[in-house]
């Protein structure tokens, strides 16, 4: 039998205690926080899990020893420290929402932890409705949008393939101006032409093309792909950075430091992400080489294309916190939370995009602030934060 | 954050807590907005006062959305102190509403051409636009403080206000001193909102700044700070210390006067009821205030008894109000849960959260077992039925999670899945 942890209570609890925050916070404070948490790799940084329980907001999952998982929980007091918990230790720590219990169970059974895998699972759980009808609808819409992005990527690859393979002068109509059915016909012919050089059947090339399109779903095939998720996130972060800059100028004494901090890290991250995105798009300049690379080592290419996803993981929540601040807790508390959640850039990022990144100094300068629950002024309760977190799911699905 | 005129510092009248809401907010807004529009066009406040008196609480609720004008902007920092003329008592730290019109006219007159600049800066804005209030107020309030610090009593003062000349000598320097501190007070309140409590030295500086304006000014500043800070205990200790150094009994009784003001308001006369969210806000303030005052009244049996009496009254009003609201706002509408639209379900969930906020706050005052019992009963009513589809079942389980917590909801979910 597990020994009783200090924060576990005995006996019946009152209705109010069922969702109250203080027991959870006091329980967390009895754990030893990790000061100066500086992960060296993105996997060590962990993947954001969109929990709705206030104490777990912004928490990240990462692999631990013996196929277990750990949860990295940002310190609720506003300090730049984290708590690292084994997956099972979260259960007595706080009363998780039903949604989080389902999500937590699903994440624990994941064979491989990636932002894409968590996103897929989170949508599956959200569609069950336990985070509200809005979150369920948003999850379904997001899945549909991703499917459309994959389709767009597929139809983005075909003109490049035709242009590269089709003998010059064979067709007067440029492939990008072709009707969809005619483009497919010409692409099919191009696949037949290139298959022998790749040492495989046309059917195998076609399958590879489908898989490549799926891998490019997040980044899109070319610059300015509006439906792809990664360019959209980068655009959202750039807008966030601009708005935070303006906010910091207007409120230098109040939320200025938090706004500057978030804007600064957002700026660095978007520079890196844009560079990675450009690298990904450059791969489509030579479709034959891309196909050959995919057929030789699909995992390596998938990993490469997933880098922006790792880099930007967690930022959609930060952007959504800002976008929804006015209708929930207000910009001041939102900025405190955003600053607390700003993802550290691990040194691994330098290898990914040869950019010098060091946000730690800025983070250490960050003044500690605490958004208090239960203040008479804000009147914010745990239930409000859960509702707000459920709304965030609608913006980040 | 401004409070409604006539709304006490951190306290709802018991009648406000007891009175349930009967109309949908939108419908009530539709009724009140045209009246406010007419009121805003009236130049004579007396006439407007008569017009808007019946929906006064709705007015309080919507005050933050009213068109911004120079007079309203001028009075914003004083809002927590303003009381109806008939309710004002000489020597109390309240400001009779009747005094504000003449003072506003004086300020406007002395501002002269400058007034047009202020009018232009706020034209088309409403009083809930905090950035505009802060920016233009930061220019207006210090200037108004300068004007009022030296102004002579208007000739029509006694006729226009029903006050005496001596009241002018007490009130106006105090108002001037408060307006001089309005920008600092606002900044402090904003920081308190984002979790940064003021340093003791900051509080002391603000209190000492109004001491020359007399004991009433000091009591007023104590009340304004009480209205701006999450807790008052440290402030009260500080004010006590400062008051003990004042000359004369009036100076030393400053904090007592402020506390009397708060307790009076807690037991105030009946008025129409606000909505649940507003009632919760009032209870929260009342609960915190009663706790803060209790600690100060430890050695004052008379005060302890009075605080306890107020607490019991508030508790009784809360229980009564919660039972009515739970049934009217949640359980009755939930009978038609099946087939509800996304918006209807979201509204029902928001109502459940609002009721939980009310209950969580009210149980700090007392009667925890009573609320537990009501919530258990509500949960029984909301239990899923065998004829409902999966979506409706999840809607009910979510309502259960809001009302009774995830463990109770999980038990229901398991039972439903089985």
C-alpha cells in the first residue's frame, strides 16, 4: 500500500473542497522545486499537455526511466522553477478534472512522445465532450483543418514533381495553372517516369508522395501556405510580439517586464522557427531527391520536419492566453501566466538552426509576481480557471 | 476599479443579497439603457436621480459602461465614498452625492478653456474604458485637486446641496486631498489586481499625504485603500498607528469612523437585488471585511457583537438567496437540458459556475453544511437518465462536475458507462 502523502486528506470532503485550489498548492509546496531548470534537449523540455486543471496548466510530459513518464509542472507561485513529478504522483497531488483524467490515461499509453502525438490524443479526448461542447467542436474542426492541410500539401507537391520530371516542352500549360484532374494525370505520368530511377514501382512512389505530403501538412509546401499550422502559429506569435511591445510601452511600470520577456522570447523563437520552416520548404525544390531521401530513411526526414513543431510547442497556449485575456482574467494576470509558461530554448536549438539563443538571463531578471486566486477584486475561482482553460482548448486544438 | 455610487466599500446590503434576479440580463439592459441615455442627457442631477432611482442596482451594475463625461471622470476616484444625500451623516467619511454637482461645476468653471480639451479627450468613450479613464484622469484629478484646495464656497452651496457651510469646510479639502492622490491610488489598485501588494511605506505615504486635510480625509483615504486592496488588516493597523498620533478625539477615532461606515453599509436599507455575480462580489468583500474587522475588534466586545450580528444576517441572507437562485437559475432550466443548443448548454454551465462562486464565497461566512446539502440535492436532480443520448449524458456529468467536483462526476460517468 502506498504511504499517505502529506497533502492527502482523510474522510469526506465538503462540496467546496472538491475543487478548491489551496490544498493542491500547499501540497505542491511540500515538494522540492527544481531551481534553474535548463533542459538540454527538446525531449528533456517535454511536450505540453493541454490539461484543464489549474495546477497542471502548462505542464509538460517527458519520458522517464523504464518507459515511464514524468510531468514537469511550472511553479504556480510565479517563480521560474518547476516541479518534476512521476506521472502517478500527480493523482494525489490535485483533484484533476474528468477531462484531464481521460487525457492523462491516454498520454501514459503513448508509445512515443511528440507534440503531434499529444495533439492527436488531446483532440480525441476533447471530442468526447468532457471539456465542453466548444472544445469538442474545436477539436473536430482542427482535425478537419489538418486533413485539408495534408491535401493542400499533396496538391502542392504535384506541380513541383511535374515541373521536374516532365520533358521540357511537352506541355504548354504550366503545372501550377493546370486543372486538378489534368494535373493528377500528368503527375501520374511523372511518377511512372521517375519510378525506375528510384528503383521501385510507381505505386510505391505514389505512396511515398502521400506520406511526404502528410509529413509536410504542418509546415506546408511553400512560403505563405496559409492553411498550414506552423506558419499560422509563427504569424500568431509575431502578432503577439508586436502587441506585447505596444502594451509594454503603454504600461512600463505595471506589466511591462512580463510583456517584454514574452515578446523577447517570442521574437527569438519565431526567428528560429522561420529558419526551420525555410529549410523545410527548400527540401521541396528537388522532389526527386526528396523522394529518394524519404525512401531511404523516412524517420530522419519526419524528425527533421517535426522540428518546428517541437520548437513552437507551448506557444499556441501563450498566444491564446493573450487573445482571450480580456474576456477572462484580464491582461495583467494573463501576462504573469504567460511569462511563467514561456518555453525555455534548449541548447539543442542551436544545432537545429545555428542561432545563438540564451533566454535565461532575461528570465532571471523577471520579477516574481503572483496572480492570486480568490481575491475579492478578481473574484477568480478554480472553476473560472478551469472554464478559461477549456476555452483555451478551443483556441489551441 | 470603480464602484457604483452608493455602493458601500466592500459591502452589500443584506437586502441586496436576499433579493433574487427575476429577469434575463439582456431584457433588463434593454429596459435600463434607454433610461440611462435620458439620464445622461439631463443636466440637472436631481431630475436624473428621480428617473433612475427604481433600477438603481441595475444602474450600479451597468455604471461601468456609461458614457464618459468630465463630471463622471472627476468623481471616479471617489466612487466608493459616495452616498445618497439623505444617508450621509455629518462627520462620517462618506461624500453626499448632493455635494458633487456644485463642486463639479466649480471645477469646470475654473478649468475654463482647458475643459474643452478634457471633453474632447473623453468624447465617445465610456467609463469602462480603463485606459482612457487612467490617461485623462491622470491630468484631470491633480488639476481638480489644486482647484478645490483653494476654492471658496459656492454661493448656492447650501441651497444646492442641503448641506451647511461647515460641511464645505470639512468635505472639500478632504476631496481635494483625495483627488491629489488619485493617480497613485489607481496605480496601487492596478498592481494589487495583478498580485503585487503595496509596501507598508507606500501605504503610509498615501495616508500621511491626506492628514493635513483633517481626520475625515484620513478616514476617507482608509476607505479608498480598503476598496483597492485584497485585504485590509495591515492597512487598518497602519491607520490605527497614524490616528493615535493625531490631535483631538476626532483624529484618534478616524479608523473607528471608517469601520462604522463599512458596518453601516453592511446593514444598509433595502434596495433591489443585483445578479448572482454581483451578489458574489459583494459577499466576498463582506466576508473579507468581516474577517479583517474581527481581528481588530478582538478587544472590543461591543464591536465583536456587532460584527457577529452582521455576519449572522449576511449568512442568513446568503442561504436564502442561494436556495432560490439554485432552483430558479439552474434546476428548473435544466429540466429542458435534452436537445439544448451549444449556447444554451454553455449558459447553463456558466450559471452553475456562478452559483458555485456564490456558494464557495458564502460558506466563508457560515452554514457550510447547508450548502453541502443543497448541492447534493441539486446533484440528484441533475442525475443522467436512461433515455438520454451520450451527448446529453456528458452535459449532465459536466454540470455535476461543476457543482460537486470531479470525483462525484466520475462516479456518475462510470455508472453511466456501465
